[in-house]
C-alpha cells in the first residue's frame, strides 16, 4: 500500500509518515516548499514537489492526479489547510484513490468561525455567544463593551490577529467586510484544551486531548500535556453523529471556573494532538480502516527546539519549566531518524526567505501558499 501525505512542512506529517512506515506502507510526502521537514525522514521513500494550491488550485489538483496515477497511490492524506483545495478537487481525485477528507461545503462551514459557532447552537457542549461582523457598524455596536469579547477574523489561524478584550484603540484597527468577515466571541476565562481526532463517516476512530501549557505567543502550542476530559470526547461523538465527518479534525475548548466546557473553534485538519499517538502508530493507521477507538498513552510531548528558542527565554530559570522539558519527549527526533532535527533549520530558512520576498511575518509565510480564507477557488491569485 502506498500513501501520499500532504503538508510535508508540518510536524503532523512527519508523525503520520512514521506511523505509515511502521505499519508497512510505502510513504510519499508532498509540499509546495522545496525543503519541508518530512522530506528528510527515513520513513519517507519519495518527495513530491507540488505547485502552490492558493495560487492556482486547478493546477495543483491536476498535479496531484498525475502523481496518484504515476506512483499508484492508494491513500491521499492531507495534514494542513491544503485540505480545502483537496475537498474542492474531490470529484476529480476520489475516483483515483481513497481521499481522506469530507466534502468542501462541510469543511467551509467548520472553517468559518461564525458558521461553526452557529452549528453548535443547542448542542450539549456549544460555542460561547458569537456574533458575525461584516461591516464597521456591526463592530461599533460592541465597542463600548469590548472588554467582554474576543475578536478574530472568521478565517484565521495561529490566533495571530486575535484581540482578547481589546482597547478602543486596538479595535479601531479592525475593518470587517463581507469579503473579510470577523467574529466577536464572548470572553470566557478558564483553562484551555485542544483536541485531535480521526473520524470515518462520523464514527470516532482516534481521539486525543491536551493542554497547551506552552505556546508560540497566543497561537500554536509547543508543549502537549495529555488529558482526557469526558465532555470533550462526548462532544466529538456528537459532532460525528451530526455531521458524518470523515478526516482529521481539531477543536479548541475552554473550561470555565464552574467546570463547564465550551468549544471555541474548529480546525478541520491535523493538529498537534497526533503526536500523542507516537506509541500507538500502527493502531492509528489501522483506525483509518478498522472500527474501534484508539486513544494515546498519557505522556507529554513537545517541540523541543521551539521550547528552547521561544519558551525558555520567557521562563528563565523556572524550575517547573525545566521539569516539564525533562519530562516530555520531542516529536521531531526519533530513534534511527535524526535528519528531521537538522532539517528544521533548512525548513525555517526557506520560510524566512518567503517571508522576506512576500513582505510578511514568519507565521504568515509558513501558510501563505496553502491557506484558504474564503476566496473563490476557481480563480488564480497573483
């Protein structure tokens, strides 16, 4: 069996590559970057350089079709936001191999933070009050009570533009529109959780949950402390029943001070919770075909380089930080597969180069070619 895993830049792709390799599959990975992290893993037999899906979705889909036919791919597995372009091309690609995604309409509904919040209305575990903002007037209605709200673009990632209880000056910089909507979500103080799950036709097959104890700013977690809150798993089960979802999916939750859980947003793709399965890799691969629920062992994981470069300078000599660092396993290094450790430098250098050439920040550059923000997919972008 031969799998093509997309989003080779992502540590999640590296985790899946190792999982499929351990399960006896032939593993190829694809990306529009030339030096993505997973390319250098011993678990990968073949790397495919693809066009940028955001620039020309149709060319990207056709390039995938050629690879599927030429390499005799049995399974196509996305890990990043290329999943939206994949779902858009499902009619073209599904006859060629198994494609691990739901349809585009459902992915869009989940990706749009306002539509997702509306979806959960009436569920046992629902989103906080959420308002869609498509013009300046809608924003102004909330300006006097901005300290009670969290503002974020309806299409966004890494919490890079999120404003938590902003000042009037901060809010004045927000310019929502029909083409670039924002949402306002009622602020809830509490403990944050993130989940990662695999569902097939709505059935929960693999599930993990973690507390992101250390983060890059307000965004991506770099330390994954496993936990198993029952309301989160029950939410995933209801989500599966309500949507019939197929693919990987992650959610952000918050537990308020009364112990009540709220779901904040959805990421219909792989998330860092996949790393918690590194002791159950074969079972994780089997979950794509076999019924039953796979859950991870309760051991923390981390991205060690990010912990040292980004978190350590902020934590200083904190004994708790260094105990956490000693207790957790790095998700990049793996016995017999050390090249990805040094390849992080090459991948970062390529993203820095893109950030300079495209005049954007590092986080923006890391997804600029694959992210989808609601734009028509029939059009090419400059």
